[in-house]
C-alpha cells in the first residue's frame, strides 16, 4: 500500500472540497424530498393547508436551483472560515496522509 504525505492542504482546495460536497448533498436531499412528495409519501402544508402537488414540486425545483447557486456556496464559505484555520494549525503538527492501493 502506497502513501502520500501532504504538509498542508491549500485553502482553495479545502473550499472546493466543501463546496462540491455541499452542492451534491443539497441536490440529493432535495431530489429525495421531491420524489417522496411525487410518490405521495407525505403532503407538504403551508399554514396547515395542503399545497397542491404541482405548486410544491415547483417550489422544490426553485429551492434546488437557488440553493445550489446561492445558499450552498455561502454555507460552504462559512464552514471554510470556521474549519480551515484549525486544519491548518493541525497540519503543522501532523501532516495529512493519503493511503492508496496500487492495482
């Protein structure tokens, strides 16, 4: 088994990892909710009144697009600001190791 040791992870690389992970998770979670609403597993309500299926699907589709474009990058930036300094300091004392298997 081979090993790669990285002294530091760059800030941009870490932000890209957070961004891609957040966008993929947002898309999968929203699609799961859309499919469950379409299959009738639950009925979304607004102020106690059921929302028609087409209106709720349209809302979730808009949520999917707007969230992926605006909300997720903002949250990835907040996570990056809160996590990266600690990872940077930690990497001073213990470098990041990646183990791989050659095929």
